[in-house]
């Protein structure tokens, strides 16, 4: 695991100081060692200082005074004193360098933390936006800019400009989707009314009735597509109203209300409570059950729905019989307008291709996830996991 930027900066500060201090200590030791007197210089210096001038360096022949020091002794004492001084510089200097280095590393840690504090604000803001249930809603937040105009302030201002542009972009996208959906619903409603009048009027021929019914089916499909796009947009938004919902109750209600001609639908529901929006969770279960019924085998098909709790998560599992699904195509089924073996097939009559996309969007809006696993015998097992509601 790599150290943090603060730790790396502290190590750089401490390392540079330690290297500089070691070089300074070595240079001081070398300069002091070079000034050491040559052998014999100490005795001459001593005699010139004490006796007032040069004298003979041979040992005296008469009676010796107790205070007399020979030249050899003077040189030996001088060499010992000089060596002790060098040893003191080496030992005491190394200890002093180690203590000052430790203090420098501690101060460097504090200084690095203070210098990186503006960068931490950028990181905290980005983390809050990323962890928001709907990231586009967190784009309204801005980084507090203060201090001198340096590189970190320029980074904060650039980050704020990026957030502002993204915020405007998402606002424009939401506004466009709302307006476009409204404009699309109006002609579809008018077309449906006109077709129903034409089909049910007196004297309408069989060809007109058949054409009208076909056009009504196409119109209904377009209405489902528009409604699915609206719901998908709503599912990606932050949930502002959360309530206690038992997914087992939602499953039992949806299974009882969903028609399943030729398909046996069974439910094994254990309590699995979550905090969420009831309408969206009901739509999640309904999409899964309807998809499992719709994409099934022609005869003797079955659908099994189960709820339970595992490791603090509420689990919803929907399995069905059906055609074989390649494992590499399972993940792509959650993409909008994606169907098994086809993409953006406008003539498909089974659905708009948004069912599982809406399921995944609703699950993520509740802090969960949806996955699909192909069954070896055919069909799928779709699993939705959501955070369990606190007791």
C-alpha cells in the first residue's frame, strides 16, 4: 500500500533535511580534521608560549622539575585532545542530527497537513457528490475558496466551474425530458382518441377496424415507451420521501394483480423491510414479474418470486423458465432498449426495452443493485439487493 501524499511530503522534507545535515556534519568533521597540528607543532607552540622563545627540544641533563613536560608528552596530549574533539563532533553531532531530524519530520507532518487542507476540501466535496443518491442533485454544492491565489485555489476554482457547467447541463437535460415527454403525450392521447372513434363508429368496415386496432397497439406501445422514459428519469433522481416498506407485501400484491396466462406464478415471501418510495418499489417488482411472465416458454412456464434478508440486506429474487440466455449477454439486458439478441428493435411487440433498466435505476436510487444470472436450463434469475430498514 502506497503512503499518502501527506506522508510522502513529510518523508521528502525529513529526508532532505537528514541528507543536508549529514553532509554538513561530514564537512565540519573534515574541516576540523584538516586543521589538526602536525607532529611537533604542539611542543613548539607550547615552548614559544610558556618560555618566551624557542628552546632546545632535547631532554635536560640536570635535575628535573616535577612540572617539566617533554616535547613527546606535549605532542601526545595534543593528539589525544584533538582526537577526542573529533570523536565528540562525530558522536554528539550524530545524536543532535537524529534528534533534530525527528523534530523536523514531526513539524513537516504538521506543515504538510496544513498545506494540503484546501486539497482535502476538494476531496470531501467530490466524495459527497459521488456518494449522493442522485449525483446530479449534489452538483449544486461548491468548494469554499479562500486564501492566497496559489495552485490549490486555482484547482478549487476550476473544480467549481466544472460543477457549475455540469449542473447547468443536468438542469437542461431534466427540463428537456419533461417538456419532450409532455409534448409527446399530447399527440399520442389525441391519436388514441381519434382511432377509438374510427374503430367503434357505426358502419366501419372490417379492414378499418383491423387497421385501427393495429394502430392502437402501436400507439399503446409508444405511450409505454414515453411513460418508461419518464419513470427512468424519475428513478435516477434523489429520493426525498422514504417510508418503511416490506417488499414481501409488495410482492404479494403485485403477484395477485398481474395476469399470467399459461404461466404458474408462485411467491415465497419472508419479511424484507426497506426504507424507500412505495410507488417505485412496486414498479420495480411489477417490471420483474411482468418480464418473467412475458419472456417465458410457450407451455408449462413458471415464475418464482422470493424475498428474504441476508447480512443486513433485503433480497428480492425472481426466477423463470424461458429460452437459454448466454452469460455474456446477461449484464447487457439492463441497458435501455436492449433485448436478448437484439438492440433498439423498434418493431418488437413484447415491450419497450426499458423494464430492467428501470429496475436497476430504482434499485440504485435506493442504495442497492440488480444483477441477472442465466439458468442452465433456460431463463433468468434476477436478484435485487437493497439496504435493510433498521429495526
